[in-house]
C-alpha cells in the first residue's frame, strides 16, 4: 500500500509525525491526511498464502511520532493483527512515539463478564496494543466508556455527534422524537435530542444472543410522531429492527430514520432495516463501506474530527473528547 503525493505541510513537520494506514480503511486515512495537509506514508502490507501478515515501512521513521490509522472492523482479528504488526514494526524501526487511531474499536462490547468462564476481551486487546508499543489511542464513540479504564496509556475518545447532527437535522420533522434503542445509549441519544431540539424516548431490551435482542419496554410518547433511532453501531441490525417493531406497535409514524457512528452492516443488515420500515440510515466512514451504493444510506466523514484530535495531540493538548 503506497502513500499519496506530498501535502501542503512543510517537509520537516511531516517527517516528525507521518500518517500511515493499514488495509482496513485507507480511504479514511487519505481524507485525514488531506485535512492535515500531509500525505499518507509509504507502507507495504501483504499477506502470505496461509493468511499471515507482513508489514514493511518504506520510508525512514526513526525519531518520528508515527500515527497509524487502522479500525479493527470486520474481519476483526485480521485487522487487529495487522495493527499490532504495524505498531511493532514502527517500534523496531526507531519511532519515537506511536499513536494508534482506531476509529472503530473491535471487542469493546466484551467489557464485562457475565459468568466465571468468559474472557474480558476489551482488556485483552488493550493489553496487546500496549505490549506492542502504542503510546496513545484515538478512538470514536466506543461501545462503552469504561474502555478507557482498560488502558494505562492516554485514550482520546472523540464523538461523531458534531458531524452527524447537521447531516440528520434536515430529516427531522416537527414534533419528532429521538429514541435510544437501549439504556446503554441514553447519554448519546440525549445529546442528539438536545442538539436537535426534540424529546427523548428510551427502549429497554434484553439480549438473547450476540445477534438477537428482545425489547421489553418503552419509556416516552411516540404515538403519531416521527422517530429517529440513535445507536453507536449497526452490526446485523437486530437491535434497530426490534426497536422499530416496538415503535410501530406504540403508534409511531412509519418511515424511521436510524443514525449510528459505526456502520458495520453485516449479514444483510440493510435488507433487514428496510423490511423494518427504516427508510434512511446515516453512518460515518469510521468503517470502510461494505455495502453497495444505496440511496437509503448516507455516509458522513469523520476525517475533520480525527484531524483535529491529532493536531491537539501534536500541540500537547488532550483532544476535546465526548463533550
């Protein structure tokens, strides 16, 4: 994977903090580089026939602050291993500091144990990244705030709300209600409601399996009103499909809008959402698009947010996270 041409930033500054990317989302890395006036550094990422990853930086990085952008999106394990390999390569090549930009942080859902014989994978991934040599993490709307507590290094969790609110505002009808599909998303949905000037409703759910959920209650009045569903991620779409069912039964107006930071959209999620009367879906480019072009899906770029966070880190400040 080769970098693009030189940016506008002076050569010395670029050399001090080059931006590299793995194969998970090179389009986002290029957008971030443009926002910073830099270029994407030259790095070769290859795979052997048996699936093992090979990484090689193709320009000097000794003494540099190296920024590596790689979401651990599907295929999660392959992209995580690629990130770890890039971090280790940067350390062995003499990088001064390594900042890992992980817009979508895989395994963040495994933040607690529900039994005695289960792993705590969010903590395990944090340990792997620290052991590999990451000095700081930048991530976006992680599934749980306690993710930061699994690290002993700075974690900068920025939010996509500032770029998603302007995108969804034209779709919000008068008297609409913002709906949190579960109790865990109430804080995020509440911010959307405040920014959009709407009321807030909350669904209560029970998870049956990793792909199946059951709504067990609704707090708030949605009868005869348009609804905007807010979540941090859409994977299979099961949570939103079940939420839409409950809202229809409660008398909400047909034609829902769904807004989520991370659009994983696996296992026919878009088809499931459309069948559930969810007409519009807004997501960010934290995850490289896995779906065909669709008028039902709008992708909003987080490149300005990531660029701002990196500028603040370069300036020795903590990014304005989740405010």
